[in-house]
């Protein structure tokens, strides 16, 4: 005979915050006191329907559970036990959240059905009802109430947090990918205005290669840790931090490197909360690149219907987003890529014409397609493409130097630009997100564009934190498409 356990409670936090914690199928070891250690098998995302979490309890039992459904609209998930040392048979559980009328509190309903060996019905019902559900309610309350913005005015400050162990990638000497070495370390408690984040995914960008090679030594003094963006969960916050609390899922992009680490302190102005529907690896793959596409389109390119854009590395992380977004806003886009496979991907993401080249020759193809050239060029190629870019630029066009894959570009002589009445810019993304509000605004546009289909999720290639060197090898090989992330 099947047993049924039902428990409900009210949590003094908005539904978005409660759901952000519970939606992560692998977060319970952070907030439920009975759970010792937990992991998602097979490297899948913790919100992937079908993923299996394997976890141990502090009393020595071991359980494997599978996520069966996840509904971000109804704030509801269902899971089942697939293997356990606890004799719960055919166990299926459902978590459902509803907003309370005032909007600041959440109704949490938790129920399950299961069979038990004869004679153990009451024992196991009590274990689930009290040891799992009721204890879970209290544990989550305690977890959420550690946030600075939920404490009552005049309440005692949070106790000083202990240092957290971490694994980080360190560059001790500039050079090739082999200089990226993972090492153990620890991260102190967050200082005033800081957020300590357990980072589960870290974006890999070509800018990280420049730092590793020593092209910008002032930005990455030795020994140093590369990486400019990541996503994970808030562990704790320093004095003066409001709007974030332990358990919140967040992403960050920072003007100083250091993101290749499992735990990191980040100034709160560089941190944004993640929508429940955006997974950690997606956020790490898209935040910096999406923000870059946003300011290129809105601030520098001032995209208009019919505008002619040339986007280099059109099948790369920024390129795919930029092409798709520009096309949705009415621009015409020509892209350059290094292979036919990349050309097909670029077309799928908005390029009306793609030039396949491995020797930085593209100007003739651009002019054949656009007539007198491109109104806007987004150039991540650098010095080797200098003459071709100028040849491909239309009169009164704008040339945006975004990167230097072939080496730092030579200085641009204003006298050269006069010949086409052209303009040239070399932007830094962080100038366009100088405040927390600006970062949140641009990030929200990225998430909205992803949600409404303007942006397709690009291919994401995942490597472990330990394999950062391999990720850089892949990036420099020009064989990758989309985005690369490190996972911890």
C-alpha cells in the first residue's frame, strides 16, 4: 500500500528567491542540514530534466534521485528515487510554490508517495515528514534569513564567516596554454561591498588568451588568475550589500580578471541575479558576450534597419549573438569565418552572406555584396586584417576594433580615416556597465532576447576547471563555435 506525506508552510521571502534555490536540483547540500555531499551525475546541468543527483546523508545513507519535471511558470518540480539505502520504494515527490497575496512571502507545498517494507510504514512516514520536509522548511528559512536585506533593522550583524577552500587556475609565467595550472587555495570572508560566490561555470573569452600570453601584464600581474565572467550561487555577503542573499543564483562580469576559480569574492556592482530559466553555464557563456553585443548595437553601431554590418568571427561567441540580434533589428549582416561548418552556423544565426577565409582576405567579397562596403565593421582579428578592413569600410562608416586575435592593431592615422570620412573606436565593455544598474539593465536585455527567440542559444563547449589549458588550446585552434565554459 502506498504511503502519502503532505506538508506545507509559508516562507518569508518572495517566490523568485525561494524558487531560485529550490529550482537548482543540486543545491540541497547548501541549505538542508541532513545532506552531507551531493553531485549531479554525468556533468549535466542541475536544472536539466532527467539529470540524476547522487548524495549522501550525514547519517551515512546514500540516495540517487532523478529530476522528472521542472516548470518555471508554475514553480513546480517532480523527482523520484532511483536508488537508495533508505527503504523508500517507488518514491515520487512534488514541490510546488505559490506567491502569497502580499507578494513578499511564498506558500511551499511538498508531497510524496512511496511504498515501505511491512512494519516500517510509520517510521518512514515520520522520517519523510519530519526529518526531510519539516526540517527542510526550517533549514531553508535559516538559509534565506542570512541575507543582509532580510534582517530586521537594528538586528545583530552576521557572524564573521570563515575562509572557504577553492580551486583556481593560476598563471605563474606568461606563455602558451600549458601555463594554466589548477591549484588549491582559499577565499576569505567577503569584505564591505563584496559578495562571496561559489562559481559553478566560468566563461572563456579570447581576451583571456591575451592575458595568458602577457600582452596586458598590468591587468594580470604574476601570479594571476584569468577570467572575466562566471555564474554560481551566493555563499555570503559583506557589510553594506543589499539586494542579494545567500542562495541567490547570480552571474558576474568584472573589469579585473580572476574568474577561473570555484569560489571568489566580487564587488556587488559587478553582480546580477539570474532568472530561474537561465542555467549557470548559459549565463557564464552569454553575460559578457551578450552585454558586448548590446552596446555594439545600441551605443556604438546605433543599428538601423537596412544598415550593412560586417562581423568577423561570425561563428564565435560574440559573433553569433551579434549577427542574430542585428538581423532581428533589421540590419543586413555579412560574416567572416574560417570553415564551411562555421559558415552554416553563421547563416543559421542571421548572416545573409558568409565569407570563408583563412588568410584575412575578405574586402572584395564584402564590396561585391554590399556595393561600396560595410557601414559598421566589428573587428576582432587585429593587425593582420588592417588593410582589408579599411578597404571593406563604406564611406562614413564606423570601424570598431573589438579584439586582436592576430596581434595588437597598429595605430590608426586620422589622416587615413579622412579618405572615407570614417570613424574608429576601440571600446572596453566595462565602461558600458560602470554601475550596478547599467549592468542589470543590459543583462536583462540579453535574457529577454534569449527568452523571446531573438537570440538562439549558441553551442556551448564545456571543460572542467582542471582542463583550462585544453579549453584555451581549443579556442586558439579556430575549430570551436559558439562559447566555451569551464565548470567546477
